């Protein structure tokens, strides 16, 4: 597999595909590729994927999925649900057979077990909380299962901030290969991001201004309310963009003036996940709010659920380097 060759067609499958961050990375790198399949149950994410990459996939659950028989897959990307691992979630975990969303991780193992031709590379992304004491056993089982299937795995927590994106977003990436390849996270090209000001819009609608007294008092340190979200002020970078950014903005607030703050816009969240203005324009057409004074909770969720494209680009470049050896 020489993915740098212009005559080579990289065959890819995305499980739990969301809005296709991995596909986006391949487009950005101008790598000749075929999306053999894309699996995602959320109808909005599927609609977003189709409009971004001119596809016509239908919603599909991984529990009902098997790899195409007799077809060699170069890379299988899966970003299984993180809610039950996340420190911001319910902490129910992802133990096999538990029925939690995060336990769908083991559907990927089942899919690989039942495949007659296994993908050469498997990439898994999730929250770094899978390394916490309560969940480490599940993580270790995943690695052990991959080893039993013939895969050699390496993993590391990567921060979007180290890859040119002014967002402190730490996620674990596990890179598994059927052959013992010299993949190294140390070879990923890191670079300091510019100030977040380059990602922010200069003129935004008043609907993004924080008007809720409970949030303002939290920002000012005078809160006695039940508002549970963090109230951090964005300076040169934001914090992790989550799916509920529209109501509880973990990413932080932009200071407009003394005593006045605003939410990040949907377009800003798009940019801060490594997607382009063009991507946003395409998605806004189908997910714009019903009324001008509303924010799009769908767009916030789609971006918060995604993976930072810049990191995936560096991972693909390292796989390309290894394959050329």
C-alpha cells in the first residue's frame, strides 16, 4: 500500500462517521481515495456527510453492519461514542455487553472478527478519559482484542492545540496495523496555532450575546444559581467544544466589552474543528435555524461530535511515510 502514488486508490471505511472528519482530511491532503462505506446512525450527520462529499449514504447502525466481503480495506476509521467515558458525561463506561453507547466500541471488534479480509490499518479516536482508572480495563481489553486479531497498536493523547488549532482539545488516538510497522506519534508535525482571533468572526448577530443572568453571574463570580456549566473567558484559545455548546458552552465565552460576552458562533466552531468556510456554507444551507434569532443546535452538535481534521491529516501523513519505507 503506497498511498502517495498518484495511481493508487486508498480504500477507506468510516464507522461512527459523523460529518466525515477523516474523509475531509483525505480531501485536504489531495489523496486519491475511495470511501468504500460510511456507517452512521444520526440522520443529521448522514445528511451533512452526503452534502459535504457528494455521497448518498443512508443512516445505518454498526450493530447491523459487516465489512464488504472479499474487498481489501486500507484504513478503517472509527470514532465510537464517547459520552459514557467522558468526564462531562454520565460515566457509565463502555464495558462489553453493558448496553451503553460507548460499549459500541466492541462492535468494531465484532466487525473485524467476522471479516474474511481485515483492514490493514485501524484508527480509533475517543476522549482521554478512557485511560481513567474506572475505564482503563475496557481500554486494555480493546488493545488485547486487537492484538488477538493480529494488530500491533500504539496510542497517544493528542491535543488540537499542538496542531495549529487554538482549541485545548485532548483526545486519545489508537493506531493499529496488521503488520509491525514503524508508525511513530513523534513524527507527527506539530506547530503552535495562531491566536484564536484569526478564527473569530468580526461581526456577529446579537443572538450570540450572553443575556442569561445566571451565566453572567457565573462569569462575574457572583453566582448562586444552579447553572452547572463552566464560565471561562476565551483569550488566545478556547477550550473543548462539546455537543451542547449552544446551552452549556464548555469552550468558553468571547469577551465583547466590559461586562458583555458572547457565545462562539457555529461558524467559529466549524473553523476550530479544522473544517473550512466552504464546509460551513454547505451545512448552513440545510441546518440553518428556523428563525433568525435562534442558534443552530444541530450544527453545534455536529461539530462538537467530530474530530479535529488537522490531527487526522498528520496521522495519515505518518501512515503514508511508513508505507513508503
